[in-house]
C-alpha cells in the first residue's frame, strides 16, 4: 500500500499561520530530534526539545543549527532555528506538561527512556493521551501490538524495560522510520547537526483519521515550505515527511539494519556499513530479502519496501560503522536490539536464518563482555 492521499493545494510557512493549523510539538531527543524539529519550524510549527539541562540552555540561547546538502549546490546549507517561522524552545523532562501539545515525538534510542526523569515523562505522556509518533529504528511495544497475530508478550526481552510501555494505547502511537542519516560533529557544540544522507521520514498512519489528518497537514506544510538563503533565493530543503496507509512501511528499515548496521559488528572489531553490505553482496542480498519476506509474511506488501539495489547503492556512501556498532566498541552495556526483535518475531512465524542468528550472538557477546568489564572496573 502506498502513501495516504494528501490534502489539496499547498501552503507556504507564512500562509500556514493564517489559514492552517499551527501545531505545538514535543520532541524527546535533541540530537536526531533537532532534524525533524527544523523541518517543522521551517513549516511554521512550534517545537519543544527535551534534553539535558546544559544542552537545553544552549538551544534556548543559540537555537539549533542543521547543516544539510542541497541538490545541485556545493557543500551544505546551514539552517538556524532563529531564522525560521516556528518557535523553538528546549526543556528538561520534568518541566513540561505533555497535555499542552498536539503531538509528541519520541526521537531517542529505546534504552534511553529508562533514564530518571525521562521515564516519569513517558508516564505523563501515556496519561495525557496525546497522539505520539516514535521516530525510532526499534518499533515500540504499543506499535507492535498493531500488527495482527503478533504475540508481543514474547518480545519483552528485546526491550531495556518493557513495562515502560504498558500504559500506552496502541491506537495513539505510530511509527516513523528515521531514514535520514545525521550526526553531531564531535568538534561542534551539541546544538549542531550534520545531515549526511537527506532521505525522507516515512510515517505510518494513526488508527484515528483525525490524528492521521494532522500528520498529513504536517506533511503538506513541510513539502510547501521554502528556505530563504538571505539573498532572496528561496530553496527547497530535502528531508520530507511522508505519511503512509500501511503500518509496515516504517518496518522497511529492518532489512537495511540487519543487512548493514548490525552486520558491522564482528567478533573482535567493527567494519563500515558499506563493507558489511558490499564485501559479499550475495550474502547481503540473502539477508535483505529474508527480512523483507518476514515483513510480508506479517502482512506487508512488496511495494512497502525498498528494493535491495537501491539500498545497496545508498550504502556505498556509508563509510563508517553504524551507531550501534560504535556504541558497542565504546563499551555500551545497552543498545537497541532490532536484531533480536527480528529474530524472535521470525521464530513466531517459524522462520530462521543462520546469518541473523550469528549477528544476534555477536551482539550478545559484545554486550556480555562490556558488562563484565564494567563490573570488573566497579
């Protein structure tokens, strides 16, 4: 199934303030979240970023800075939040009331929601019943409950703290695939984000048509918005929001993650994503196709997923190990376990692939070694 038909006509950011709805959006996660925030601000909506105290002070003083490549232009264009139509503010988890917002966006990695302050905010978000969109590689348990026939109780071991999601209504939570590649340059302040691969966010519809309509409005506003370079030249900025009818479209990232990101993890070292994909292209194709077939077996359609050739071409530009691999190499004791989730869901369908099991085992081994090293240091 393809995209939900959009609304007729188009609005610029300034027109949106006059004739459309101006939304207030709460975003948990100021790193990757600042990319979506910038797109929303450019479209005339207001965003609040949840982050640490020092980072919040920086955002509130200097705003956000997103650098992104633009087609047919040299280098990157720098977009500062203070120059955009919407208003940005930043806050700590304990200082916001989720009920004051129209939409909540969860843009942190799954283990981070167990942090003090964040876990309490999650509880308030669930109680507020504000529609929530997770921009994560790891589909959260309430979203997985929207997949017919899936026994989510058997998937709890994939999550750092499964009970955090008990109070969320699956009808109020949707998933958006974080396809754009972006990172914080280590030499820059935490309010700076560099976009490396400016692809689109792919969101599944909510159960409610009213909540889906809000996403469609955001999609249209982002599509219509233009950035003023300061010389009167209005340009279209890449990284759009695309809303889809199928709940399986955001799961297209699974095949990419299992073929590239998690296969960066080797027994004693990490390798770049492009090497994980291209060192043995037929083995990579086998993993990719197997994961796509799993998603189709769950209820997806072939049109929901990206062809392997398109992914393999994009992977040639990914010259460093994945964030999950870098985290493990840096001693992380928790990472998102999409690898384990895919393996356990496949087991429910009677499916098994040796290459997937080998990846899960290697990630398990790295985590065990990192935890053992931490205990020894303690």
